[in-house]
């Protein structure tokens, strides 16, 4: 969320509810769930400002994208602990929100994030595309999110070589997809448009296509992973507990063409 000037006059909870068009009881529920910062206290009166408006608008946007309130709480917690929420979620409305900026780390900083990254594992990480050598003893991480994923997997007990196996498969499959898309774009879009002297129309098309591809890829992978985990849940003794976790973090809403939000259980 971008910083803005504070509202000249602080708001009561009733004023805030009118400003964001939410019931007061909903705002109180968000307080209970630790989704909303505490108001400033003046005696027994709680007063709110623009940061509360921005937080409620962000929660509404994330709900429209299908995030559960529990998931939003975890994401907000990650952001407040130092993660860039905009990069993590694409929660703002910029077309490039999902495209992370590369991260430059020294070897020491890289080892802080992955303490088991010895020379052999570093070589594998480079081959898998997780990191690449920069100048001197520095490394570029093209996707900080993937590095964070690997670090979390290792912290949870997954051997580093197995985590890197996953990254290797991911980047290999994406390489194949990228080549197929490149062939399609050049042969079916670029060359016909160029021949018709319409190449000037393509930058806008490409700008629109890039975030659509990023979002579509992320959504599809998340859905396929959920299905695969659900299938694995059928093969283990405590599968019911795993399915309960998947239900808790999964997309809990669906929208129709008018933008109306429905709970998934109410839509067939």
C-alpha cells in the first residue's frame, strides 16, 4: 500500500464504516482476527485514519481475488515482518506487480538464507536457475520468492538437494513453455503484424499479455498443486487433516461476470 497523507480529522468506527462501506460489525471482526491495526485511543474513544482505510480496501481487494480471511491475516503478517506485500501478492493494480525485481546477495547473505548451500549445492542452484553469479562474490536471485520457498522447505526438513530438484523441474518445464510461446508469438503475431506494417500495435498487446501470463501461470500451478495434494491425502492415514489445511488456505470465493462474490460452497 502506498503512503498517503493522513485524514485531517480522525474518524470514529461509524465514520470509518461509512467511508469504506462496510458494516461496523465486520470491522470489529477484523480487529478480533488481527487484520486491522488498533485505533488511536482518546479516553474510551477509538479513532481511525487513512491507514485503516487503506488496510480495509486491501482486504476487500484480496477477498475479491479469492483469499480467505485467515490467508489474508498470514499474508499481512508476512508483510509487516519485512516482506514486500505488493511484490508477494500483486495486490496493487500495477500491471507489473507480479514480476519481482531481481535480488543481489553476497555469498554470506545467501548462506544466511540457505545455510546448507555448500559449493556443490550452489553449483546445482546455479544450474537450476535459482541463482546466478554476479560480479565478484555476489549473486543475483531472479525470483526472491523461489529462494524463500526453498528456504522454507529446507527449514521444514526437506533436504536441499530435493528442494533444488523441484526448482530444476520447474525451470525446465517453463523453458519448454517459453520456447513454445516464443514460436507462437513470432509466427502468428509478430510476423503477420510486421508484414502488415502494424508492429506499432504490439507493445500495448505485449504489456497486457505479460501480467496475464504471470497471473495465469501462478493461478494454474496453485490449483494443480491443490488437486495433487488432495489426491495424496487419499493415500495417507491422516488425510482428513491435510484436506482440512487445504480447505483453510484455498480459494474460498468465486466471482460472476458482474463481479459479485460468492462463497464456493454456494456455487455449483
